[in-house]
């Protein structure tokens, strides 16, 4: 009994929550693929007594599973990376609206769904890396990457990658479909090699000399600063970077976030967990554990993340960007970006 009371107290202190349920279990469907997230979950359990059952898989599989389970789904919370996947779950009717003063106060408006079906908890910037030895005038904007001056120099992953889908969707949001199509056409022209591998492989391409310029999310580089990443950490001096669009819209931000499942059996615990993810304690951990940017203002950055320097982030409403993902997909197909 004492344990339950103190657990409830801890939750209220933790997130200012009005959480009062006694359900002590939470089923978390997560496609975040970072071993370091373990701490996030154990801290929540320590503070609340709520045990987290983790069901991990890739986002598409988890979305299909939730859809197949329907009203009987045990899923309480769906966590994933990239706005496109959050929106796909929302569009499929798999998430429910959450009315939380804590989340409204702590998660910036542009990083949550207009209907409160999903909320962002951490960000990464999708930026331009380059070899300072071979690139004298690096691209300063996303549109610059498609400039004929960089023909045969640019490495970026395939169009099946959701980070690229959301980046192109953001370009559509800012510049319109015509400019976005021109950009994608120019990008294909500038490829140093056929798109392959993950973001870290684009950075490794700079080290190997295959790529002069590479597009990658910031955390893959920051991770190589924090700990040893094969083929990268020993050669960090070969990699410079620019945060694009600093005189314009700001650097594109990729979001990781989640929402409460439509038929969550432990709804109160699910809301408490989302509120916990917006707490200072969890926000610090997104940065220290996985080299991401916290979404909550004023939360300190890990040294590996601060190392990247200060920059202006694009604050476009990601809910709006998500609406342009089908158009982005069509453009990728049209221009033959594999
Ligand atoms: Fe990633």
C-alpha cells in the first residue's frame, strides 16, 4: 500500500500529472531502435511502479499489428521515429486524442499533431556533411545540394527512407511541388553513387572518399563523437558540416514521438508515460543517451550534441508537412530516385 501511494506521488511530482489510476502495467509498441532507451523505461518504472512490457519491431510491422488486433489490441502507447510514421498511424485510426495540460505546456505546438493524436519528444536535424579537403564551397541550403556544381559528389540514402520522405515533404511545404520536383531531379543528377545504406554509411562515404558531401541526421555524427563508431570515429577531422537554410527557413528537423493507442487498455498509464517523456529527466536522457535534441525548451544538451554548435531550426508545423508526404513519394518515383 505504501508503495502505491509513493508511486502515485512520484508521478505527480514527475510530470505534474493528475494521474490517479491503479493500473500498474503499460504495453509499449516501439520502433525506436536504440539500446540506450532502456534507461528511459526503467526510470519511469522506478518513479511510478508501472511495469512496461515492450513490444519492439519496425514501425510498419507495428502499425500492421495494431490494425490487425483492432479493438482487442493490448497496445497502450505507440512510439516511433519520423513524422511520416506517426501520421500513418494516426491516419489508420490507431491513435486517440490526448488532452493533457502537461503535454500542451511542454511540447511546442509545431511538434505535435493538430488533433493531439501524436506528440514529438525529441528531434534530430537532417543536415549537410562534407569533406573540407575536397569541398571548398559547401552547400548552404537544401536546394544548393542539387546545384550542378556538385555533380557526382552527393551521397544520400534511398527514397524509401522516411527521413528523406519527410525532408522532401518539408521542401514541398516551403517551396511548392514544382521547385521540389526540380530539386529532386538535380539531386539524382548529383549522386556520387546509387543510394545505399543508412545515414552512418553516408558519413562513412566521406571517410572512404566515395562521397564529398553527405546528408545525414545529426545524431549519427554526434554518436560517433560520443563513442566509437566503426569507420567514422577515427576520422572525424575529415568531416565538416553545415546546418542548412540558416538565412531562410532553418535546418529541417526530424521528429521522434508517439501517441496513445486507440484502444489502450491502460489509458491513464499511457498518458502518464507520454507526460514522463516530456519531463526534464527524460528529455535530458534523449540527448545524453541517443544524441538527440530535446523538444522542451531549456533542457541541457549532451556534450556530443552541443559539439555540433548552435543553429536555427525550421519551426514549420510538422502536422502540415505530414500532409505532403504522398506528394513527396510521387516526386521520388517521377524523378527516379531509387
Ligand atoms: Fe535513425
